[in-house]
C-alpha cells in the first residue's frame, strides 16, 4: 500500500511547482530588466521607420489636422441594460476571451488527470462519488484529502483576492480620471490664453457722434493672433508627440519636415528648433512656449508713465492693451499651462509601483490556477464552467485595471497605420481629438473677438 502522507505531500508539491512554472515567464522577464520593460523606441529606430514608411507620419498627421472636429475622445454608452448586454466590441469580456479559453482547456485537462488518478478511468463526465469502492481506495482518499486541504486554502484566498483586486481597479480608475482631467486642463489653459488675447487686441477706431466704436482687428493685431494660435497649436502637437507612442514619430527630423509641409510649423521655426542641439527632442515644445511668452510681451503696451502718457515698448506698434494687469494674468495662464503639461509627464511616470502591479497579477493568477484544481472534488466536470466564469470576471478586472493605467496606449506597439495592438479597449483617450478641438476653439476666439462693438 502506498503511504497516504507521502502521496499528499507529493501532490501538494506538484501543484506548487505547476503554479511556479505557470508564472515562470513573468519572473524571468522581470529579473532581466524591470526598470523599463517596454521603453519607447529610440529616435534612431524612429528615423529608420520614417525613412522606410513615410505613410506612418501622414497617418498620424491626418488624425491631428483632420477637419472632423466632432471626434469622440472616449467611447460613449447608453445607460440601457438591453443596449449594454448587446455590446461586445471594446468590452472587458472580449479582451478576456483568450484567458477564458486557456483556463477552460487547462481545467478540462486537470479534470481528466484527476479522474484517472482517483478512479482509474477517463469517465470525466461522471461526478466524483466518495462512496465508490475501488482497488485504489487509499490513493483515492489521499488525493481527495489533498484537494480538500487546497480547497480550504483557496477559500481563504478568495476574499483577499477580491478585496485587493477591487482596490486595484479603483486606484487605476482614479489614475485614469486624473490623466483625463489634466488633458482637459491643458485645453482650458490654452483657451484662456486665446480668449484674453482676442479681447485685448488693438482695434480700428471709428468716431461717430462723439462715440468711440471698436470693431475690426488691426492688420498687425490679426496677424499677431494667428501667429500665437499657430505657435500654441505647434506646442500642443509637439507636446503630445513627446508623450505618446503613436505620435512620437512626428518629432523625428522627417516628421518635423512633414509638419512644415502641413503648416503646423514654418521652415524658419523648424530650423530654430533644430539649432538647439543641447535640448532633447522630447523637450523642444518648451521652446515654442517661450516664443509665445516673448511675443506677448513684445506686443503689449506698458502702463502710463508719471506724466500720464502711454508708452510703447521698444517704440513698436502697440498690439495688446491692458497694461501689467493683462501681463500678469497671461503669465499666470501660461505658467498654469506649463504646470499641467508637466503633471501629465509626472503622473505617467508614477502611475503605479512595480511591486504593487506584480503582486496583484501573481495573486490573481494563483487564485485562478488553484480554482482549476480544488473545485473538482465538489463540482466535477462543472469546475470547467466555474473556472471559466471566475477567469472571465477576475482576469477581466485585472485587464481592465491595466487598460486604465495606460489611457494613451503607450504600453502597446504602434502598427504604423494609426492604431496600436489592443486599441479596441474603450478606455483609450484619443489625443488627436484633443488637438483638433483646441485648433477649432482657437479659430472660434479669433472670429468671435472680431465682432466686438462698443
């Protein structure tokens, strides 16, 4: 007769070894380089891609300068349960389907093996019955006891996994909300700057019946507005190109040349950006923001001097009226814009610590793996269905959390056609919509401000 304690010990150790081998790839990859396992492509690689596939640049540019302003930054939904039940694309269920298939197949294999070990046959469709007498009575009892022990461990792991995973999803969603809010704040700051400038431009004056009526922009004032809007648009494009994988090709040399061809930059501006060799390509959008500050400062009139006479800076034509009050507000809005942009980078850099994400992933994998074994004694072949359902929801929540932690698809490879691997998720933020909306809003302020009458 086989020693029952020895069989139980061997069975538990085999289960642990299978669990460790199940996650071996994760441990190996983490030990190699977990500082940045998925870095952005180098600029040498991007330059090679831009040389061999210039269409990739045009695809990215078409998204940014498209005339379709009414784009959707995130997928919308109807709060009807009937509508929601009919959806499949861009859902957690679709993204978890592959994991469910693997779980169902592996659980079925485990059920077949356990049936063979316990009863000595392959009648996996029959429910386990502890009262059946067989020639392998002692072996069967030892395996069943081992399953019962693991089942107790699994049931103790159930509340821990549920609580930890729920908190992880909540923190991931808070991160997603924070990134979305910062994206909108960048738009708001740019709108503030454009509104202030359009309402403080010097205008043509007509004196009728002793009244001063300001109507149209002066020629220099209108040119100034369009120049500032042009610079803010270039700043917006270059900033997001430095932060997102799918638009990063735009800050290559060939990408900047295409920006010139599409009137996002001028040739002189490109040459000026290229002349700053000491500044990284991912930081050159700050140069464009400096241009905006300098141009606003040069265009503004100073306060009245001690004799009550209005002075002009550097004897140039006064384009902006408002004195130091306007200058202070403009500088505050521009500094707020810089802060919002910096917060995006900081938030992405500190989105989640490696140890926390690693722990949650291993916890969920261990919980689901044990579910494929410990449920056989109670459910039999129905443990395949049970494990599939558990995988769908638990693995789905984990995948949703990682999607929420990657709202700009920086963890996925760019396919070169404007899409990324796995971009069917509904939590993706379409940055091109933000850029198009800002460009349209800038034109709105210019046109609306030209109709003022006093």
